[in-house]
DNA sequence: GGGCTTTCGCTACGACCCGTAGCGTAATGC
DNA sequence: GCATTACGCTACGGGTCGTAGCGAAAGCCC
């Protein structure tokens, strides 16, 4: 072996020998989330993760190159829980996704892992790619879906000629505000804050007031 | 000694003995920023910082409790460069501060340090306080100042009855969007993006389009 | 100058984690 | 049964951690 990647592909077809244990994958990822909560990024050791998962340390190193990759994958499993139920209006949809995202970020494992991984990625190109692939790209679907619904309802103009850039902008504004509020300013995202934020986002500062 | 804090107070009054070298403080902080760029958060060691600074390792430990505190202080010196020149309109002021903040975040030392410190802070109450005191609190002055000017110009309503919450909200929206764009989405904040962001912030999605 | 106090650079230390190698064993496909 | 791969286990050299102890240097105060 030398693939250095989680079992994932379920015995990659045309392979002989003992297949990797999917149960071990799940146990390692769960142990990683658990250890992150207790120890934080710099306190987390792969030896400890292996111990918690009931797995040999070498088994962890066979599948992930290091701490960064392991934590990124553990984080991705948490983000995939996000969904966007149709609440009937753009305002309600935004408030809903803001609160849902905030609840996700309230989980200690999520906040610790997200920031730590992004920090490591600043000087690791491969890790940046992994984050874009497994987290950012997967979550933009929420913005695309919400925008599509709002256009169908006639709540926002339908600039079907140039849809790309605005998606990214809106994604950064929403996700960035929630992350900053929660992790940098260290204050809660409650229904009141979500409502005020949505008002500013929909109506702008000139109307909503400074 | 047991103060465990940078020289700062310049021989804290009524102290005898050899005073701490302020030059050593500056050298250590500069070495920390330099090492962060080259090695990243997890690669940075206090022993290496001491070597770069031309200082004994023990001297570093006498002044800072650990990596987190040291990097937080090194980061604060970078953030203090931010200023808010009056550009004549709210739109121009926002675009100006967005671009200035983005240039700050483009520096490898800043982006690495900010995310790493926030990650550590998620499980370290004392560190959260240090960040609020030395970074977040100091930078909110930019929003306060910009808001005051806009109200004087009559560009936004003057809700002098309840100024508090909106300041925090706007701060999180602006800083969060720039940070998320730069560090999570890993795309540049140029004049075009700053203009589009400012339009959304001022006029809202309903007008600016989705 | 003499004495007191604190910081300085240096060295050494036990403890821990790293990431890998080597072994024998277990679980698959042919 | 045989080849192949993953598994658990042990052991290893190398590096960092944070602290302790030392003599020397640099300030204050008399």
C-alpha cells in the first residue's frame, strides 16, 4: 500500500489482499473530534487518537499523512450535516441557514478544527486544496440553492447572465460574519442577531441604519 | 520575578534590579513573525524563536507563558498599523478599510497567526480575553469612527439611542467577510471585490441583486 | 565605590511526541 | 493453499518541551 487516504473507495476495485476496515476509519475520525474538544489543536497527538480509537498508531499513519489531513476530514464529516429547508422567503431562508451554521460552530470540535486547519493551510498548498474540495465547495450549494429559490419567488433580480461572482461574495459575507461573530468576537449568534444581520444583508446599511 | 509579561511598563516603578531589555522584547516579537512565515504555527518552536532573536530560550519563557501568548502579542503589533483616513463618503471609507485590512491579511505572518491563535482560544479562556483586549477591542475603533463620520454627513440614520449592538454587527460583517474571502475561500480581495462588497453592504441584496 | 536585586546567557535534564521500521498474524481474492 | 494487503505490537533515533541551576552583567540606592 501507499495510497495514504481513508478507506473511502471501498476496496478500490481490482485489489487483492485484506481490505481496509471502514470501521477503523469511523473510529479514528470520531476519536479525532473527541480529542480536539478536550485537548485543542496543539494538544492533540496522533498517538492519543489511535489509543482512543482502539487502533494502532501505525494504522492512522497508513491512512493520513499527518494531523492536518486527519482533522480536515474529521471536520468535513461535521459540515455535511448542513441542509437548507425551504422556509418560504429569502429572509427566512437566510435566518435559517445562519442559525444552523451557528449551531454547528458552537460545537467545540467544529470551531477548534476549522480555525486550526485554516491556519495550517496558510503555508500548505495541498491542504488548501483539500479544504476547498471537502468543505468550502460542498457548502456553497446552500447559497446556490437559496439564490435559486429567491429568484423563482421574484425576491431578487434574475441576473442569469452573471451568476458566478455574486455566489462567492454572498457565501463569504454570510459564513464570514457568523464565523467572526462566534470565534473572534466570541459572542453568541441568537435569533435576534440573525434577524438583525439578515436585515442589513437584505436592505443595506443606508436603510437599516448604522 | 514572576510577572510573566513583556517589559512593557518600562521598569514598573519602584522596582530594583536589572530592568528587562526592551530591545529583547522587540527582537523576540520580530523573530516570532519571521518564524511564523517560514514554519507556520505547528512548525514554530520557542527554541527557534530564541535563536533567531539572539536571545536565550529561558529569556522567552520568562516573559511569555507559551506559544499562544507570544504569537498573540506578535499579531497585535501588526494590527495596530491599521488606520482610517477620511475619504469623504461612507462608501469610500468602507472600501478603504476593506482594502487596508485585506493587505494586512495578505501578509503571511498575519494570516497564519490570526487563525492559529483563534483556534487555540477556542479551548483557552485566558487566551480569549487576551485576544479581545489586544486585538478585537482595539480595532473596533475603526467602525466607531467610520459610523460617526457617516452620521455627521447624514448618510445613515443617527440612532444615538442604541449605538452599541450595530457596531459589533457591522464589525463582524466587514472583518468576517474579508477574513473568510482571504483565508477560507483563498481568493484575493481586490478593488473590484471591495466595490461589490460595499454595494451589497450599503444597498442590500434586494437592490444589489443576488 | 559597595551592596542589593533582578535579568541575562548558558548548560543540562527528564519527559513526551514524532514518524518509521520490522515482526508475526489476520483477512481477503484467486 | 497461495499471494497480497492490512492489522496490532514493539522498538527506535531524533526533536521539542519547560524547568533548574550556575556565574556574570546591569541597573538602583546608600
